[in-house]
């Protein structure tokens, strides 16, 4: 997500099905953000080792939104193109809402 495209903390629809939708919200406009889809999924469901309160599906944490859980050692974040574009794996919140 480019900061220039996120005026007023813009949101992008990630996925919608039935009565639920997942959105990404740009919350830090001082840099461009880029994260792996796997990390968005882990933020939503908590990943392989999550407890029932460590994910957005429990809907009782931070009002249904959570900053993206990032694996800082992921190779994607050290690639030449990632660094050259000035991306950071931060500045995004994921939220689940009724559609």
C-alpha cells in the first residue's frame, strides 16, 4: 500500500464472502507498506500456534482490528526490489467486519 494512495487512513477490501469482509487499513502514512498474504492470514486466524484470543476471528481484541503480525525474517523483506522501493512490513491494520 502506497502512502500517497491512502489519504485519511484509506482501507482496501482484501476479501468478502457471505456476511463477512476483511479489510486492510493504512495507519502510518510516512512510508509505503508491503506484507505477505501469509502474514495477513496469520493475523486473521493467529497462525499455527495461536490460542483462541490471539486472532481476529475471536472478535474480542481491539474491536475487531489488529496490526499485521509480521515475520521480520521473511526473505521477501530483504529482497533488492523490496528495499529499492522503500517498503516496510508495517503500518497496516487488518479488520474483519460484517458485510
